[in-house]
């Protein structure tokens, strides 16, 4: 078949993006997983709020919460959620230096140092939280 | 090293086909040849009908961008020998309509670029500067990286958001806006914000980061966009807390 075409009306070819474009490249897949991880971050927050409510309502309510959260399905969900939250945190900290241009005495701070500072702050806050809970 | 290599080149001849096809060309494999040299060999010796863009052969003009083995590359800076034993797949840049063979239509980018006013803006109500506007090496360092952009559009080809969201300003345009925003001689940051801090500006970017990976000049458009997000967020917070200052 002869395509409709004249010298003055070139017919452009537009390639459509596949629905599975994010599978075509590792970096795209990591990006989509990182976006997806926010759902699990949100779930973690909801779970934490439910825990706080249960604790504030006293013993029996707390026991019911513990029982509910130790069900296999809930346990599996929280294991997956933990993995995604850690993934979210790590990718976030790795990307943070790219968004920040920090200067100390006129000199640009190396990106690795900015990332390191973030990880250090993370470790410090986690240790503080662990100390508060376990003491 | 083998002495020949196959180039699998995408052909699209709108006057006779509805969809692109692939054509193989066997060319000599020489260590000093870039992919562009291979295409020039095809054009000069094997098939004069092949269409593609090129000019400077030295990574400055930004016109020879193509997709080489699935990656957006400047073909003048991509060597055949690195792809041995081949074959090498050469396609037009992605996320752009194809006019013919390896030639893409770049009007969309050319319309978006001036929207960010990529030039030095001097406030009209201020007095004209007397003499040169001097800069220190530190002032230059603030924006120099972003000034390296050669408008080759490899970042547009690498970015999935460009392909999905038609209106997205795109990585290079935003990086070039930052090139002027961060210039100590420029006073146009406020004007550019109206274009940059929108759903089709920086906020469309989801930080895939591939623009930076693809950039042949080390511009880091992803970094420029994220830095601007921080600036835009700070500015909108300031105008919320101190409304009398933003008037």
C-alpha cells in the first residue's frame, strides 16, 4: 500500500510507549519500585497510628492489636512493608546529595559526604528511638 | 578484532512505508571510527538514501544523537570498537516523532526551550549596569556545569516522563533555566519561576535520573531539577509565611 505523503506534509512516525516501559530498563524498574514504596510507607504510618491507639486504650485493646498483627497475613504484609520502607530510605538518601549543593567556606561539599551525613543522622535517630523504647 | 561489523539501522521512508523497518549494512570495523563514521561510510559508499543529522563530529553541535543499542548516545562520541563483534542497533532518538530514517522532529523542544527564558535578564526598572558585570571563580562555579548543555536532547530521549507527559518542559530546558537562575548577573529567577514551578515544570519530574546518566556533557539535569524543587518549595513557603514580601 502506498502511504499518503506529499513533500509538504511529511507523515511523522510516532512510537507509542508500551504499558510495560518500566520493565525495559533496570533504572526504570528501580524508579517504579521506589514510587510504589510510598504506598508501603503510608501503610507503615497507619500501622504505627493503630499501635499508638491500641496502647493508649490499655491492656485488652493492646492484646487484641498484638494478636491481630501476629496473624500470618499481617506478618507477611509487614515484612514486605519493612523491605519497601528500607528501600525507600536508602534510595532517598542516595538521591539526596543530587538535590543539595552545600558549600562550606566557599568549597562545595562532596556528594559522598552529604550522603554519609544522611546515613549518620539516620543511624543516630534510630539508635535514639531504640534507646527510648528499650530503656 | 574482526575487520567488519554489521549496523542494523532503522529506516523510515514515509512516502512508501507506514512503519519503520530495519536495514543491515556491513561496514569496516576500524578502531578509530565512531558510529557516525560508520553511518557516513554507509551514506558515501553503500546507500546514499540513508538520512541522519550530524555536523561537528566533536560533541559540540549536539545534532548526531541517536539510540545506539537501546541507549541514547552522541554517535560522534560512541565508538564502533566498543560494540564488537556487533551487530550494532541504530535507531532514532526515542520520545520524538520520526521524520525520516534517523531524523527526528525537534519542534516540541524548540518551543519549550524559550519558555524558560534562557538568557540573562536585567530588571527593566533598574539602572543599566556601568561597565562589565564581574564574576569571581566561585560565581562561575555556581552555574558552569549547566552551561555545558549542547541541546542534544539525549536527556529527552532517556526520560520516560517526556514520553508519557506531552507538556513536560523536560530536563535540558530546566537545567538551562538553572544555568541562568544561578548566574550572579541574572535577575530573572522570579519570571522563570512562573514557568518552572508548575505541574508541567519541575513538579512533573519524578526523579528517574536517566537524564543525568544519558547526558554526554556532565550537566546533571536531574540534579538541577531537584535543586530547583527545593528552591521553589522554599519560595512558596516564604510567600505563605511572609506574604507582604512576595508582592
